[in-house]
C-alpha cells in the first residue's frame, strides 16, 4: 500500500541554508531517487535515551510531509512532539564537521550531540 502524504503548512523543524546545501549535495552524489524524501525523526537508544534519524527514505503510512527550501521532508507523526522547533545545521570546521541538532525539547544531551532525553 502506497502512503498518501498531505503537505502541511508549517514544518515542525528548521533546516539551515548550510544543511540544505549539504543535503542537496548528498542527494546528487548518491543518486537518490526523487521519490525519496529526507526523513527526520527519533529512535530509542543512544547515550541519552533517544537518537536522531536523518537520512533519505521513502514515505511510510504514518508520515507527514513538509517542504523546506525545496526539499521534501518526511516525519513520522508520533515524532513531532520530540522534534518541534528543532534546527538542523551543517557545520564544517576544524574540530567538527557534520550535521548538528539544536532541539528545544531536549532536557539533556550527550557529548556527541546526536542523542538526547526529553
């Protein structure tokens, strides 16, 4: 059964210009098909309780659909309570290179910045 997605008016997360540029570059380099969207979500685990999900995936039945800067973003409806207001950025510096997550819902985060508790 193919998932039917409805676009909502406002995305629950923010992708900075740096993150959008890096994600578009990854999409091109990896030849990711157009029907794939960027999945943003959470999963149990990590040193603080939850880990972030960020990767290209096909839409599933319980997903919401958003468009951010021309990029199709998908998120499981149940994950929004953990991610609303979160900003995803891409940092390219001497000591750190990669995606960063600034989540106002996190009560604590780990040192690696990829897991949190709520």
